[in-house]
């Protein structure tokens, strides 16, 4: 995992799995009562903001064993 301090004062983290040219990944930063997510290729671009509860629910959903995720 790598970290970067942005001009926004947040400590952005990127997975160690995202190394290499052309890596498609996101960066995540925890702020005061919020979790922020951005595209690593465009760090000055838009940022999505989630409540910690919503982010926790997403990570549980995203890390389930394939085939066990709920369909919407």
C-alpha cells in the first residue's frame, strides 16, 4: 500500500495491487466523519464522499466470495 498527502490535507492510500503502468485503481482517504474516493489517474478530478457506514457496507459487499453477492 502506498500513501500520498494531497493538497487537500488528506492522506490518500492506494493498494499495493495497483502498481505498474496503466493500473486502474482508486485511492481512498479517511477524513473527519467521511471516506473519500478518487481515481488514481486523475487525482485532481472529482472525489466521491461516503459515510464511514456506507463505505464499510460497500467493502463487505465487494469482498464477498464470487457468486454470493446480492443482485440488484
